[in-house]
């Protein structure tokens, strides 16, 4: 498998690398059964979570390098997950496409990202750390699982317990601009549903201190169409949208989301307007999908599942 490009676009350089000319080729190998032996071990802890392996990355002389012990990472590298997942080599392109659509199409703040490649041609997902400013200052970031009373350390399944209604309550209690953040959270949960992201659990939403010191909902991260790779549930949170576990209807998802919006403190009028605006992007989304780095097979699976989700909200 050969690299799909040898240099980043001007836009990617600006958003992901502060305009610096960086090579997309990593100086490491990737092996089909795991990462190559010449890749340094990941060091330190990275605050965001996800199912794929994650490595801290820094920039050196126009090259991406996995951070050494004690070295501050500026980016996060997510290699392909193992072969037990379907279309596993499409995972990086899947996440890049979804994150780009979240930011450009749905207008939700999201962590800037790009593709990169191991030197044997295997793709990886690269995202810029939103908690680290260019001057080295590290913003305080807490995922919503940590802000809740649910202790998830040592139990990877607890982050799926509860509902989005409960996550919204934590956001409302923590945020310095609760109405704005609840609106963003509503859009995020809606878009995660439409993009078939079945891994939008409590650790994949965070709060952080903003430039003005306000505690706000952090940019979106870790969004991809999980239906390409696994058979999973409609919602990552075990109880779904509502704390009482109200079952999602086979039809009428628009009414389901509208009722949930009212439950978390938003108006039905706002919810309906946002749903109508969002589902109107279906054809544009599918048009952009054809231009993505996803393989033709992955594009076909992606389109099948996403079209069904969009139509459920009509």
C-alpha cells in the first residue's frame, strides 16, 4: 500500500502544524500484527480516550517523531486497530473524514487532524492536541466520566454506563456558559448518531478551561463511523438518550431527539430547527465522501448506514 500523498495541503499545514512544512511519512514501520519494533514505546498519559492505540508525537526538523520519555507531545497518533476489526486499514481515513465533516459541514469545533503514513505505506490518523497552546501552556481538561461520580479507572465498560441526559446535566453544572454548551452537546450527540459513531461514551466528551479562563465544552474528538468496523448499538451510552432508558423507537427519531432536547433544558423549536438544518446536509456529505481517502468498499458501507440514519430523522 503506497502513501496517498507526499505533502500536506496549505490548509492542513496551517491548522495542524502552524504553517510548518511537515512530511506525512513517519520514520517507522507498521506490521500487520501490531506496531513495528522500531517504534518507541508510548510515554506519559494522554487525556483523551478511545479504542485505538494512541501515541504522543512531536515535530522535529520537518518530521513527525513519536515522543521520547520526558518529551512533550504536540500531536496524537492513532495507528490502525488490529485485524479483528473489519476494514481496519480504513479507520484513519474514516476518522479524518468524520472529523472534517464535524468541523466544516456541521460547524462544530473539532480537533484539527490529518492523515500520515508509516514508511511501509500503512495509514495512521494524526490530530493536534487542543489542550496544548503554542507557548507551551497546557489547558486543564477533564472528560465527563471523570467529572461524574462514576469511577472508570480499571473498568473500561463503566464509561458506557448511564445516558446522554446525565452527561448533559454534568455539562450544565460545570460550564460557565451552560446554554451554549448544551446546544453544542445536542448537535454533537445528533451528529454522532447520524455518522453512526457507536463509541461516543462519557470519556469522549470533555470540559476544558478556555483562553478567557471560562470552563467550556472542549472541541470534538474521537468521532468515526464505527459501523464500518464492528456491529454495535445505536448509542454508546447504555441507557441511550434518557436517564430512564426510554427505548429508541423504530421510527420517529426526530420526536425522540426533540423530547430529549427539552429534557436537557433546550426548546423543542430549537431542536426541530437544528435537526432539519443538519439532515439537509445528507447529499453534500455523501458528495464529500466520494472525495475522501476511504476505499470504495468502505465508502459503500458508510453510505448505506449513514443514509439510513439521516432518513430516520426526516
